[in-house]
C-alpha cells in the first residue's frame, strides 16, 4: 500500500489522505487472465521513429490528396459561377460594330444601330472642324473641348439620343448646323454639344477606335 | 521505405510546405486531369471532330 502511494505520488500524501487511494483489486473472476494483445500491437521494432514517419506520410498523403481534389473542384465551381455572369457570345457579337468610313462622304452624318441605340457618325468638313475647335468653352452649358470629344477631328462619333428626353435628333439642322431635336427644340453643334434648348448635357461619345483601311470599330 | 520518409520530411512536416504542396499539386492535377479527359474524349470521337473533317469543306 505504501509503495503504491509512493508510485502514484512520489512526494507522498498526508496520512489522513491515504484512504483516498485504494489498490486496484479484482474481487471476482480473479482466475481470468488478461488476454495477450501483443499480436495486434504496432510492431515495437527498434526503429520506431521510421515506422511512425511512414504512418504519418501515408496519413498526410491521403489528406493532401483529397485537399488537392477538393481545391480543384472548388475552383471549377467558382469558375462556373463567375463565368456565368459574363456576357454570352451572341451579346458580345452584337456589342461591337465595324463601319467603313470610306462610304461616308464629307459633310454627311450617317446613322447606325449600335446596342439598340442610334449611332451618329459624322464626316465633318474643315469649316465645321475650325468652328468647333475655336468655340469658347466657357459659354457652353456643358463645357467640353472639341478635342476631348473626337479622336480624329474629321470624324464625330456620338450616340444619337437627345439628353433631354431621349428623342433622336435630326442631322444637319438647327441653329448651329449640327443636330436638332424635333421633340422640344434642343440645338446641338457639329461636335454634339448642347447649345440651346432644354437638354442638360452634350450627346454621349461611345468608346471607339480606328482600325485599318478606314474601318471604325465602335464598342 | 526511404521514399515515404523523404516525402514526409520534405513536403508534409511543416504546415506551410504541406499547403504549398497541395496548391502546386492542385495545379498539376488539374492540368493532367484536363489533358487526360480531353484525350479520352477526342480518341472516343475520332473521325467526327471538325479538325478531322475540315478538309472536306475547305
């Protein structure tokens, strides 16, 4: 008894605490012997660290392998969801138009349909270019220099929607010779800027660029 | 087996290198898996693909 107490608590317990510890005694079936499990135990070979590493390598290989597959699956799910938000091929095909500028004579404004809206492409004369470039910006309702609205001074590309209530203006009309909206009488100049009438802002310039051989790409 | 030890000590022992292994492995696995499934699909559909019949129409 005393030896057991010393085994459990090497510092020794107080005498009045001794009753708390009882030796484990089998009071019945004391003839049953403990089975021998040594056959089922992990091999206690001298190179135990080696065996442990092998076991861990296998465990982590399984964990890592399923993580790899899981990551690939998660990536493809996210990819599917995000790519479903992007525009489909038919929408992208309609989003851009190409215009052959060689077919537009000087001084003419031609209307195209672009993303469901009218698009004005105007081949400006030298006189119009000079007039628009020399306009005093401070007098304008929506001050914007002509050079900010065109990439090539000969070509004006604007969305042909009046900024007042969305009518389509008439080309080569109005007091400034640019565009005139018949609905409520807004006058635009040859740069698409509002000069007179109820419209609050200039007509919108879409994104465009010049391609090869006089091709204009809008969108 | 020495290979298991090397693999464990190099790749799996530190969490950071384990995660790196998983990320690099995911990249390699995806590429390999895509190549393999493409190859299987294309060899199954051999003769029906556009690149097989293109010379008839051009």
